[in-house]
C-alpha cells in the first residue's frame, strides 16, 4: 500500500498515468467505490476502481490502453491514475465482492424480469384447474361409459401419434431439400477480421476428460489472443478444481467457480459465467465435445452474412463412438435424424427451433438481453430456442459438426433421455401458460409447429406403449373397443396409425445416416421400435420426475467410452 501511495505522489496523471502493479488478491478494492450497476462494465472492460488516494481515484486495469484511460477519465470526471492488475485477480476481486448478487441473478434473472416465461413453477394455478377438470371429466366418463372413453382415448392418441410422425416426415423432406437448395455457406472469416469469442464450458465431476477437452479447445483454428475461454466449475467439485489447477493452461483460459446454490443445474452455471463473458459471440461446449476446428470462424462468417435477428447458430451434433454397441448406433441414428434433417426442416419453415445442449453460438448482447438460460428448466436449450423466437429473434443451423461421446450404458442413457423429455414437458407447460400470447409471438405456423414438435416429442413417447397395450389387450381378449356405425372404420384407422407410425419411424431412422455417408448404420434402423419403446420408458420416468422432483438434474457421465473412430 505504501509503495502505491509513493507512486501516486510521484505521478503526474497527465504524463505518467499508468502505475506498475497492484495485487488485488492481497489489497482488494475499496467496496465503497464499487457499484453493482457497473458489474458488466467491470467484467467487460477489465477494470475496477481500487482506492482513492490523496484526492485521486486509482483504477486497476488488466488490459490498459490509452483509449481506455481517456474513456474512464471522462466517465469518472475526477482526477484519475491507473494501476496494472492481473486479469484473473481483478475478476476474482469483483466476483468476491458481489458473489451473492451474481448468484441471485444466475438463478432468478429470468424469473424477476419475465416470470411467465420461467419454469420455477411447474404448473400455474390456472393450468392446475384445467388439468384437474380434465382428470375429473375423464374419470367420470370412464366410470359411466368405459368403452366409449377407451375408444375416444385410443382415437385421440392415434391421431396425435400419427400427426407427430407425419410432421417429422415433412420436416425431413424440407430439411433434405434445404441442403440442396441453400446457397453455399460463407467461407470461414479471415484471421484479421475475427472478434473476441467467448467459449463457456460447464464442468461437473469432469476431471477425467479435462486433458481431451483442453486438447480439443487448443485445436480450434482461432487466434488464442481473441479467445475468452471460461471453464465453469462448481465450488464443491474439489476433484475437477484440483485437476484444473494441475494443468498448465494458456492465458486465454479462465476458471469461473460457481458458488453452491439451488437448483444445481447446467443453465444456472452458464448464467453465472455469462456475466464474465467478454466476446462479441458466445458458444457453449460440453466437457467431452470435439468441435470441428474451424467452427468458430464459420460461426463468425455466418453471423455476419445474416441479418441481425439471426441471434443463434446451432451446429450439428453427432458421436465419435457411434459403433461401440447397439445403443450408441441407435443414438447416432437418432442424432443424425435430429440435427441433419429435423432442425434444418424447422429452419426452412422459419418456426421456433429447440436448440441442442451444446455448440449453439449466440450474439452475446442478445443472450444477456433475454436474461440467459432458464436455470429451472432441465432442457434449457429447447426453452431458449422457443424464447428467442417469441422475442423476435431466430436460430438457424450452422454447417459444422461437434462430435460427442454417446452414452453407451442403458442406465446413463435412460437418465439423460428422461431429463431431456422432462425439460420438453417443462418447456411446453411454460409457453402454454398463455396460448394466445404464444400464438401472437410465434405466429400461426410457429404455434402449431411448437405443438407438434415440442408437445409431440413427449406426447408420442408417452402414447406409444398405451397404443400397443390397447391394441394387444383388445386382440387377446376379444374386447371390441370401437362399436357403432363407425366402429370398424375407427378401429382400422387406429391400427393404421399405430402400424404406419412405427413404419415411418423405422424409415426415418434408416434415412438419418445417409447425409453423412454412414450407410452401414442404416440396417440398424430396423430395430428402431425397440429404441422407441426405451424412449417411452424414459418419457414415463420423466413424467414421474416432473411431478416429484422437477428441477432434479441427473448428470450424464462422460469419459466412460474408450471406443473411438474418425468422423468420416
């Protein structure tokens, strides 16, 4: 302190405005000089008011420039001198002072600003009344007219089931056409034209995959001095924190430690780290991700080639251990269909696109403006895609692939799929709190696409075993469900829906790998009905969890597989 005081005394602010160094870990800033309203300025500008000494305000800067000196003098309008500080120490000093505020915002920013769009309540009071009325009516109908009730249920399920499959078939057709008709993607941006890019990597119990993660991030074809990589780790994850400290990380890597708080979810951790993001664009990667090396440069070119309302670019996802076993093969067919056909189909329709959990690239300013992710939604990516559309933004696909590790064990896969489906249920409930408002914001086409794609994803999964059960019980017992003048026609229509729906599902599964040339995987699509039944088990498990523990985040274990193959 005395050394800095002597330097201030000897410094003419106009001639030598820049002091040597202050240790913000040993001598933290004076809290009375800080303002919570300026948090984003401190993080983005890498400065913090440090002390007021002998009538001069000392500002600590991590990346001092003459332009920054001039700007800060004009903003503070008082005699100012500057001191150097390490970036990590500066960020930690500000974070320590406002940790409670940052934690509150990470959890509640969306709920505070847009309570109707937050999943912190599973169902609203009005939704509870509607569901209760439907349940009472269904119970009374089943009590007095059991056969008619069963017939209506079967007809409704069959209609919803077939509508979902037909919509997906149409999306595949549109997605395939989009690949042929779309103009060539812009070439990756040139090095001299690249902006600062933030990479957020949420980590929890990921010590075993850190070496491969760091290797993948270091391999990115992007200037290190223009990368702002945030490794986001939970405060009580001692193993991962120790492993990070043992690594010799380049200067573009920074660790963000998230204080313990509930809910314990990935979106809450991402929200906490978003306050530290300094890039013009921000991307999310998972711990096991291996993005194609030019993905960030492609994203920059994509953003600059598109209008400002294109606020998110979703890269394609697939797996590097696709041939490990039957489950990883079917999971690969699932992802190939989803990211190579279905999402491009939604893109072609210009309707809300549920994002993938990783490799979505954002304009950072837009992400902050919409209050980041919903920390209570366990499939936060799907919700964010819909919320972007409701607020006048669009997401589109990016012609680049990130390769991940497919869960190769049934127990891990079941937990992961249950979480995804629970999040889709949360997303549907949130955005259907006011259906007319959703209709106005998303448009007629977007509204019905939301029902068929978001609602249809979990409704068809729940309905599939019920339809098979109704069909098999009726066939085995001889009970005639559909009677009356249209009974036979209804029975045939329901059977057609069940058989045709599953046949289309098999066809789409076999079609999925063709865009990538993975033709050896196509025959496994014949076993898709078994995979579809596993998804149904996951859906019913998700529904149970939605009622009992809606915010439970069942972590997917990474680094389990030792199987690997080239993308080609």
